[in-house]
C-alpha cells in the first residue's frame, strides 16, 4: 500500500493504473467522476481532499470478451482506496446466485 502525504498523489496513482489499462485494453467504455458534494469541484488541487472525504469518486471500466475490468479511486473519513478489479463474465451468473443464497440465509 502506497502512503502519500498529499492526497492528490492518489489521483496520479489512479491515472497511472488507467494508462497501463489503456495500453492493454484501449480506451475505457466508461470513464466517470461521481460528485456527492461539489465543494472542491472547481479546484483540481483539492480533488485529493474531496476523494478522502467521500465527496468524489473516479471510475473507469473496460471489457474483453470474457472479463470486466474496473478501476476506481474512492474514499471516506480521510482514507483513500485505489484499485483495479477483474471479474469473469462467464462466472457472473454463479456469483449472483451465491450472493442471493447468502441474502436468503440472512433471514
């Protein structure tokens, strides 16, 4: 896990992940910013703080014939998480059935 004293450095990490993914998979199908609170929206230098507070999340998505790839940068309570998730399209149905079973067992 990388620790940054400047919260905006996590945005560069996210951008670096995305550049690698773009080289491998091309342009993302989705590349979005989700603002829950736009206090820092007009000041890019504070976007890292906005992410750490849960005000902003960044999201990109790619797909191959067999895999969905999601890159995300999000946070809350001054804690930021940056990561990439690969999920099998072929096993998606099995995953949904397993989740449904767990939900039913909870009752």
